[in-house]
């Protein structure tokens, strides 16, 4: 929670907390049935003792505003509903809504990193602020002028930005895409949502990688898609398995992250790329290529995206600035056949009437900046250092417990617990208590003894400390099972 009690105020802290909740309950912000966080989490969030939180909750109970239910925790009481007449059952609306909630583990990670500033975060796939081109952004902020760019833009996005993205794709990724075949989105995740909502219908069959970031997205289930899985090998998914899925289930679309795949770090080989394009071209299978990491390769032998091999309009290419420049700008894009892009743009206009102009102007200048190449070189070097620091800490502290292979790009380290009886989801719960979070394998579709560490997220000087906390968590987990 963003609100904190004022410790400089003479008014008792517990009263400030009880008043805070009382106001939110009485104005309907917390409707009947809303669950309150645990005392422990509230104490962390408010930075007070648990006894202070307990006193506040007891006062709210005495007022009849909250109650503790067996198996449900502390919830807002429904007595106000009974007194004031029938109100909407918001809990029922929430539970029966069309879109499914995020995985509880992902929800927990997001909550923990907001409320516990001491938490070392290997769980969120983004860059640490130290890896961002702050000096470049500051320079752009001073130089940028808005002219006539404050009104509504083209529904596909600012034309200057789309032209810049077109040049960027040709120069950096060997992709030919005109400005009219590009739409600007609020990052890659929105791009995936728009594609699914525009081009697929409930009951359609699709294939995603396993494990993968796509697996963690509820959108596939929410839209009623039949989802099949493609195992990720060291050289990427097997095109023959795509063919098999088409023959058995008539899959219409596949979602691939072929370069430095999240979470494995593997890259689809050139032979498999060519065979993939051949199969999909023959059977009319659409490819959605998510490419957040191709500019983060640590070596010079990086393979180009699938889209660069596409001469038939098979591939809808997604990328963004999040993993190389700034996730906060929320700028991504889709490149594909013009009729598809126009249809997606029409839906996006219905949702938000276009992308914010300010972030588009910043993105344009970032991609045009003469300092972009220097930043990318620096970013790749620093990511490699972070990867090596993480790998060294794991090797030194948990040499017999965890194994992994080093990725040659990206921001993740995919690890396997050598004791396959260990459930990384249960280990995650112990890790929280030690002050470190990671992504359990099951949230990404893998078996229970896998885990993902995002080495780009924590401060570099906290990486080893985070692994030390993980070691402590693993010892406590094993002790609890003995």
C-alpha cells in the first residue's frame, strides 16, 4: 500500500491505521467481502510493529467493519450492506469476470517488491535503473519539442516513430517493414493481447513454448483458446512437433520467442528456423514472434529474427524498448501485413484511442540517438557481468543443489534443482521469508524443480547477497521436510 501512517504525528499510529481502513470501507473502496492483507504484511507495508496493526484491526472489529473468517482471513464485514440495502456483490463480479487473474505467485511478487524495500528481486523481468540510459533520456528531455504533437495521433501510432522503427528494424534486425505495416503498442504484452483478441476466436487451437513467458499469461485461457505446448530444447522448439500439432489439432497460430528465449535463454537454430518457415508456409500457420532480447546478445554471432526470413507475410513481429532502453516508456510495436495491422489498430483505438504522445516522442529520439550504439554495447557488457556474478554465486554457494547452462544473451538464468523432489514453489515461500524472490518454474509452464533468476533486476552489489538468502531458504526448506 502506498499510504503510510505519519510517525511524526502525535495521533496514535494504530488510530491512523484504523481510520485509514474505516474511510476506505465507508466510501465503498473496500466493499463487503474484500480481504485485508495479513498482519505481517500490513506491518511491513506500514513500517510499524505487528502489535500496532493488531490494535488497529481490533478497533475495526469492535466497530463491526471487519471480521475474521475461518479459512478466509480478515475480510470487510457485510453488516453495512444489510443496514443500507442491497449493494452490488463486487466479489461475485470479480470472480465471474471474463478475464482470468494473473498467477497468484506473480501477484505476490509484484506486491512484495512494492511493500518490502529490503526484498532482493530476481523475479521481475526488467532492467535495473542502473542499466538504463539515464543521461541520454535527460538530454532528450531537455531538447524535445512538441510542436503539433499534442493532439490525437494516427491510430497506428505517431508517423515519425513508425518511420524510425522501420529504419531501426532494417538497420539492427535485417527486417523490411514500412511505417504503414507497423503499429505502436503499450509494450509487448499488449501486442499479444491485441493479436489474440483480433485474430482468434474461442475454441481456436494455438501452440506456445514450454516453458515460456506466454504460459504465464492468462489471456489464452480467458479467450477460450485450446493451447498446446512445444518443448524448448537447447536449439529451440522442434518444427516437426509444430507439424504434428497441426495434423492432430489444426493449430492456427504459434507463439515463439526464438532468440534468447524467456526463461531458458536458448536460441532457435538456423536450420530449425528455415524448416519452421517452410512448414508454416505450407500449411498457413501464423507465427507470432516475440523478440525482446535480440539486441542483448553477448557475442557477435547472433542470428536474425524469424521475421527477417519472412517473404510470405507469415510472421507478426513483436518487440519493444522494455529490455534495452526503458520499460517505463511502455513502447512496443507489431510489424506485419498491412490489413492485419489496420485491424489491430482499429481495436486499439476502441480501447485507448492511441498511444500517449509523450512516450512516442521520447521513443523516437531514443531510437534516433547517436548514443544508441554505445548504450547497447555497454548494456550487453554489463548484462554479461551480471550473468557471470549470478552464476559464480550459485556455483560457490549451491554447487550440488542447482545446475544451469549459461545463456549468451538475454536477462534470465534458467536453473534446475538437482533434487527433483524439491518444489520450487514451496521453496519460493521460504525464500520470501529470507528476503529474496525468483520465478518458480511452474509459473512458466515447467516442472516443479526449475526456477528462473532475472539477473538484470537486482542491484549488482546485491546479487551475491540474494543467492546467500536463497541458500538459507533452501536449508530451511529441506529441514522442514526432514
